[in-house]
C-alpha cells in the first residue's frame, strides 16, 4: 500500500510536470508514463487527490440508526 507521504510526492511531481507543459514523467519504478492530453493528467491528479483524501479521513467507528413507525 502506498503511504500518504508517497502519494503527496507523486502529486507534487505530477503538478510540476503539468504546469511545465511536460507530457511524460517517470514513476517510482523508473517507468516512463506518457499522457496524451491535459485531460489525462487531470484524471491522474483527481485519482491521487481521491486516494490522499481517503488516507487523511477518519474511519467510521460507529453508525447510529434511528427509526420510527412513521405516524
């Protein structure tokens, strides 16, 4: 599983490449990733943001269900 720190580093690297106009980058394994458009980079950033948010959020510990007959 990827740690929060690694995901944030990946996000920063992707943002730097996006703002510089670069269409390719290397991942942590040394593989080159080429994006066909800015939309692809945006989707990758959205995925990273989603994964970061999931790691930062607190897990649900208790669910409380309240019901009534409905008068």
